[in-house]
């Protein structure tokens, strides 16, 4: 049944946002070029916008988009082969195609994993690897990636364009590497999976706090990576962290989609299986940044009630994390833990010391945390102004609603420190 152009456009946008990574990965396996794969996926998107208003939205729209993109990829490959044969016929040398390599015992047939490792090739700079993979795998827009890194949008756009050109020029194979090559790329791959999960766990922009599809895909990939490199402690640390964080998903929003602060969450809704998986992975983790963050998440998982949380331990762990990965965002998180362990006055000094950090100038959680501390210190008018400023800075509509409510009720009882976001 035909649908309106507007309905079709909404359906296409929704499906493509969910399925784009799989479509690009499936096509890249055929054309061996992530830039061309992304273009072909976009071509399929345009085809859907043209056909779905006339023919109706298919029963399996994701499969339709994938099939359309793959058909175009196969046509492109065939045209290349025909051209190569014509060159050979007129005496031009055509490079022989090497025989397929033997399958390695630890090979994993996972196109998305191939896509990550390809985009994380060392021929690219670390920022370019991460920006490109977040774009391809997470389906994040340029503004969302810029927000995650606290850098200008133009910088991110340039990184992505240059990264695709560099991969194509270098002829990087579309594969999961082995041995030393795999080890060299692993840290970038882990970081990308971590950032994709974070975007799903607390969306940078939009009407919803959560993007569950991103969380699920990142968690799946973290488990695959832990199995792929069982001797790498940080792979297990990342898996443990994501298991713990994902366990809270059902409790982080109310029935109306509004954020629920960590202090107010019904812990009976936390997923016990994921918590147990988190502790299992944590036992194989090490002392790196993901492992330390997993240990912090484990402190929350151990506490049956919010009041039972070992904030002194969490503050100490954040101190260790800050030493491993110096960052104003980590310092801000440590300040929240200090506020719970030592009181809001001690934490306010730490937060005020971060006010001049350029990276936090447009970061909504800085005024949100400061507003919470001021509220707990009885400085309601100042707290109200900070919550209002935080509401202006965030691009997530659900967080904006919550922060505006906190600003309006700042003269009431103080809520436990959460920085204005759910945990």
C-alpha cells in the first residue's frame, strides 16, 4: 500500500539510522572500499525515498535497503571486471587477483567487526580512525561526533573525508587482521566500541535519552572482541563495563521516556544476568582505563540501595582513572564522587577549578554538577541559574526537560548528586 512522502521519509530515516552500519559493512565486503560502500548505502536510501511512497514500505525495510545496496555494489564490481577484461584484450597488463588466503583458526565471520578494524587501520591518525568508525558503525552525525570529542564540527568533517580517501589510496583490505597487526589496532577498536555504547546510553541529541540499538550492538561487539583476544585484559575490562552499564537500561527511563536519576532508580529492574556477566568479565580484566571504569560500575552494582554505595571507593577509583587518562570530564566525574564521599563543599572547589577548561565550556554537565552542589549547600538561586544554563547547552530534549524541572524546583529539597543526568 502506498504511503505519503512524509511517512516514507520518516520510515527511511528511522530504518537507515538503525541499519546503516550493517548495510555499509555488507557492501564494503563486496567493493572493498568503505567510502564507496557508504556512497552505495546512500544510493539505496535515495532509491527508498523514490519507491516507498509509490510501492509502500516493505515488510522488512532493512533487508530491502541492504539488498538494494548490494545489487548496486555487484553491478559496480561487474563494470570494473568488464573494464579490466577490455584492458587485457588490448594488451594492457591487469594485475592478477591473489588467491584467497587460508582461513585462520581464530577468524570471525563478522562484517561489522571487519568494518571497525578496517577503519582503525594505522595508516590513519587516531582521531581520524575514531571519527570515521563512529560515522560508519554508530551512524552518528558529524555534530554528534564533534560533541562527543568536544571539538568543532568542521574538524570532524575534515577527518572523515580525509580518512576515507586515505584508506582508498592505501588499498587497505576489508578484514579482521591477525597477530601483531591486530594487536596494534585493538586499542582504537576498543575505544570506538566504548564511544558507540556511550552514544546509545546517553544520546547527544534528539528526543530520546537512549538509543538501545547502539548499546546492543556495542555490547555484542565487546563480547566478540573479548573472545577474539582472550589474553587482553582491557578487552575484558570493556566487556565488563558495558555489561554493568547495560544492566541498568530498563531502569534509566520512566514509562514516558523521561530520565530517572541513579538515586531514584528501581534496582530490582536492573538486569541480574548482565550484572553477573559483568562480574565474570571483571575477574579477567586488568588495571587499565576500561577495567577501572568497570570497577566503578561494579561498586554501583554491589549496592542493593543507593545509600549503600561505597562512594569513598568510587572516588579513589576515579583518582586512579584520572592518573591513567587525564581528562577534564574524568575530573568532573571524580568531583561528583567526592561530593558524595566528603560533602558538596569539597567537590565545589574541584568543579570551580575546572571552569576555565576550554573543553568543558559548552559541556552541559559542568553547570549541571555545579548546580547540584550549590543546591546541596543551600544556595538555591545560584543553583537555579546553573541548571538553566545546563538546559540551554544540552541537545537532548529529555535531559533538557529534566534540567528545566530542576531549575524550577531548585528552591525545594536537594536531590543526590547526579550531574543532572541519569546513571
